[in-house]
C-alpha cells in the first residue's frame, strides 16, 4: 500500500471526519499461463541442447527471439528454427540505482546493478537482462557478453541467470592487426 | 469522417499523489460535472460514454461496471478502452468516431487512474510470464535502456534533457489542475536529483498521480450553439510487435509515432508541422522522450532535438509551444493521461487555458504513447473541416 503509514485506516479510536477509510487486501494467487506450441518447442530445445533458438521469417529474413509463429512485419507464418549463439552484444545499457524486487527471491536487488539491452548472436531482436561485470562503469554499448545458464536446466526462461561481461568489442580495424 | 464533430467541454480533477477522500467513481464524477458545466449540458444530454482506465494498476476489475453510473451511464451504452498509455487518446478517438458516425450526437469520454490504490511497478511488470516478466524492471529501467541508445545515436546531453523537465515543471506551475509544479526549478536542480537509472534522474521522470479527466463531444446539429468548438480533423493509430526488444532502436526510430504522424499530416494537409501547428500536447513520460518525439513528429530534423529545446521555441511564447500544461512530466494518472492531453489542447482552442494560454492557438496536435508499441496522433483546429 502506498498510503501514509499514519493513516488510521479502520481504527475507530482515531476516527475524524477528515480522515478516510480504505480496504487493505493482500492476494497470494497462482496463475498457470500456457506458453503455447512455439515456446514449448523453444524451452524443450533449451533444456536438451542448452541453446536458444529463434524463428526466421522466410520473407524478411528477420530472426525473432523469442520465437513466435507469425512475422508481424510481413503478416506471414513462420516455422524455420534457427540455433542462436551463446554470446551477444550490448546495444543499450543502464546502471540502476533504484530498488526493484528480484522476482526469484522477492527481495530488493542490490544496487547498483547493470541492465543491458542485448542482441544475441544470430537474432535481430534484443532482450533486457542483468549484466555481471567487475565494475558497472566498465560496461559500454558495443561490449560483448555471454549467457550464463543455470547448472540444472528446467526448460523455462529462468534458465538464463544473467549475462557475463566479456569486455569491450574489438574496435573496427583492430581485429585484422 | 461521415460528419464534422467537435469537443465542446472539458473537465479535470486536481491531479495529485493521492486522493484518499474519494473512490474511483467519486473521482470521475468530479471531472464529469466540470466537463458538463463547461459544455452547458446535463447528464440526460449524453447519448453514450467511453471510459478509459488501466484497471490492473488499481487491481479492481471491470471499472466500467463499478464506475459507469458515476459518469451518468445508467441505461446508456458504456464501453471501456484500455491500451496502456494510449488508453485516453484511443478512448477519445473512439468517442469522436462514435459522434462522427452519426450513431450518437453527444458522447462523453472519461479517463482516470488512482495509482495510490495499487502498485504501479507491479502493473508495469505484468508482461509475458513465459519470457520477460522475471527480468521486468518497470518503466524506468526500460526507459533508461532506450535512452542509452538514443543518446549514443543523437548525442543529446543530460542538460538538454533537464531543460525539458524544467520547461514542464515551470509550465505546470501555471496549471491549477496538474500534480508537480515548480516555478523555480533549474537545470542544476534536475541534475542534482537522485539518479534512478543512468542517465535518468528522479526529476526527468513523470510522477504517478491520482486524477480524472472528461471530454464532451458533439456532432451534427448539436455543434451549432457553440461559439468556438475544437473541431476534430483526423487521427491515426499504430500498434507494433509485442516485446519491447522487438523494436529496433525503439526510441530513436519510434516507428509507430512517426508513421501515425505522417498519416495525420497527410490527412489534414500539413507539410511543415513546426510552422503549421500552433500548440502540441504530447505524451512524454520522461524528459528524453520529448526530445525523441520532436524528431518523430517532424518538429525538427533528425538529431536536432537538443538544439530545439535549447532554442526556447517549444516554451510558451515560442514558435511551437509543446505541453504548455506541463504535460505528462507534471501529472500521470495513466488512464486519464491521454484524455488530459486532448483536454489541454482543446482548452487552448477554447481560449480557456488561463495563465498558460498560448496566444493565437488555432491548430493543435495531440499524441498518445504506450511502450513504443502503441501510438495515437490527433489533430484539432478552431476552423471547421
């Protein structure tokens, strides 16, 4: 609740005409969302092959991660699975200083932490993820990262724990020297 | 459009951090009463009602059931539009189209949100549970990632972004309805505010607000009695692919907004938006977004947004005032925010904007924004189409 902590709520002892009541409800519920045919195939491949797969559009050749059965741009059905690399490039980066809850533990994540917009090798789309680096200030757009999978894969998106920073990408021209 | 339609009344609550004194229905009742008074109409004059609200923020399902009667909806057709940040503009477009079709003569559009009742970050994070929910960082982290690309591409500075926040809060200080107001704000103060996610400072972001806004739309013969209706000339809506990572260089390219703006300019005959629009009310949830939207809307050349804010042209008194009301950076009750953009543009054409009235405002542009994947663009004029 975002209500002020001194709000009397439904405490009649503090009842005043200028203080209003509210109903507080905490819900602990479970949802079971079907991931669908395509993502079932994606997670089964992830679990057995330790590899992410994208879906390629036969028209525009764009490779989508996460895979899906339709290319929105071309209004075409897709069915070509493409194995992606286990590394990628940072195309957007921020260092977060505000508290957000870790969805796995329910505890606030320790700050500061690095959030990256990552393009995995072989995919045209990007994804947000946590980047582990010795110092957040070292991480820049263009740097290379590697997927860190959890040891015992479960076949869900939590198998990607974070991305490990590998250091700056070789600058153009340096690679040939 | 089948027939001309205009907005003839607007009403807003005083948007603020929390309104514990009213429930959602009582909140919208305030805005509706002011809008009806403004249009010189009463409850029985309304033929149909469009509600706009993002109910997952309050965690109360079916707001059209709980709140319809507080908008005078009993015995009338009531529908709800909920498309994220564009809810309010999409709801306004729906209401305008209903009146333009001739099915209804007088339509009421009401948007609202009470962020104080729920958990906004949770609402923002309810993305695909199979793919991106476990790494959801809410709006701020996503904005910061997009902004890092925009900054890398365009070279805009933290100071230029802070100038947007300064313009907004100084304008907001002139607007009795808005939430954040600071006549004395400076670029230094924005840059000294806490860093949330680099390069976004606290004062670069919009607030979470409680508030409601209403519009009265009339078509056909009903427009005759009004002296200066705000005529609706056209709109365009674009939806895009679902995952935020689907949009290449999303803030730089912003293809939904760019494409919708081009369609509207073509429909209404605008070739130089910067010269031909008198005032714009655009959906800028973060300072950097206003700079990126200047480019997407063609207010300046690609890469010149930083220069445009520095020039002062988008301030009140400038060549194209943008968000003279203070904009989303001053008040963001999400389901109402798009309605507020329309209401503020209309107030300028009605010459009822008080201390932030733009002299000679006759042609107004409005935009709505929802996580890059949705954009609405609307155009209003004092002149009848």
